[in-house]
């Protein structure tokens, strides 16, 4: 019971309570020699620690996985899933993808249907970041169709987010707005910061594409207020999108200010600070190191516009060529308008 309560607190963003309950569960599990429950509690504690800014949570998750492997326990699926998500959140995508693959293999071995659904949602993000957009849209469409037919599941939110981001880049603003609105509705119902933050970013970017600057600013304001009030939730992939939106709104300096108060600097946050400051070439390099090809391409496109205005035509052409090589490969015929300064 204590270990499950710790898990609920972790998902709800109550880091301290999740850690307190988790350690109590581990203490009792050790006394009663129940290593599987200890591994479950350690999993919760590891995620809560990391989301609160303490990357000592990553070794906790690795230890949880080791215990689960030794026990031949299905808890190993949740261990790989959570560690993969955590690594993705700090900007180590290739390491994350390895754990996602291991989690899928273990979920198939144990017949863990819930784990497979969860990892299928994470796979959509992986396909998005890698640039396999047709496969991502197809997978997202299947999950959304299943939800609309009555098999509603949490993974619909991820599907809406991924598909919304792709159709936005492909120029279908109405379809993007539909997905963004539904994603935000689901995220609010879930009450999970890890779900709400990216949903608000997608909403802001879609509204900017629709030229609704006031609505976009409202979504960005809500996210900034929630993030800073909770002091919980790693500045992960959503922070880059927020930086692009705030830069377009002429408020890029707010990212730098928020970064000073962040409990932990992630690679995503470092890239976002570069975007917010208009240093797009540096941002593109940072996103490339993370492994997010869509963010890298958008940063390169913005860099090209800046360099062109400065008369650095050859450098601008190089950045534009790299950006469009990606966009043409993913079928994105149109992208967002150049950012204002």
C-alpha cells in the first residue's frame, strides 16, 4: 500500500511525499524480506528524486532494474520504462531509446499489456524525434481511433501531442488545433504535470500559427506559473517548444530568468536558453547533441533567417539546406513563420 501510494504521489508531482512513502515502504520490505516490493518502491523514489532535481534518482532506478532482473520480476518493465522516460527528460535520447527497447522486450516476455501500451506511446515520441513521421502518425492514428471507439487510454494524450506537432509542421493548422485542444483536455483531466506542460506548449505553438498571439501568451503564462510554483518537473522536451513560442512573442528573456530558478539544468533547458536568446546556430547544435531532429531543423531554419539578415549569405544557405533536408524527408511542406525579435 505504501509503495503504491508513493507511486501515485510521484505521478501527481508530490515529490517529497513520494520519497517519504517510498523510503518507508522500502524499510518495511527489507525487514520482511520482500525484494520485489523494495524494487517497486525504489522505482518510485528514483523518479521522484530526479523530477525534483536530484539525478541520484537515476542510480536508484538502475538498482531497481537490477533487483527485478535478479528476481525475474515483471517490475523490470516499469523500471526500464521510467528510466527511459527520465533519460529522455534530461536530453539523453539515445540512452533512453535503449531502455525503451529493453522494456518492450521484457513486456512481451511477461505478457504485460499495460506496459506494452505505455511503451507504444513512448515509441511515438521516439519516431517523432528520429524523423520517422509517417510511422508516428500511423501509430498515433491507431491509438486515437481505439480511444474514440471506446477503448480510451492514457496513451491517447501522447498520440495527440505527437500527431499535433507533426501536422502543425506539415501546415495543417486546423488538424493541429483539434489535436492540441484534445491533448490539453486530457492533460487537465489527468492532473499530471508531465502531461500538462507539453500540452500547453503545443497549444501555444498552434495558436501562434493561427495568429492568436493573446491565446498563445495565455497558454505560455499558465505553463510558466505552474512550473515555477511547483518547483517540480524536469525542463524536458517541452521547454524547447516554449522557448520558440516565447521568442516569437518577444518574451525570450523569460526563459533565461526561469532557468536561473530551475532545480536542475538539463540539455533541453540549455538548448532552450540558446533559442530564447536568438542564438539559433548554437541551439541547433545543442538539439543535435540531444538527438531531437525536429528541434534541430527548426533552430537551423531560424538561424538561416538571422544570418541572411546579417548579410552572411553563405552561412545562411548552409543552415537552410540542412533544415530543409529534414523537412523534405518528413513531408513538412510548410513550417512556422520566422520568429520575431
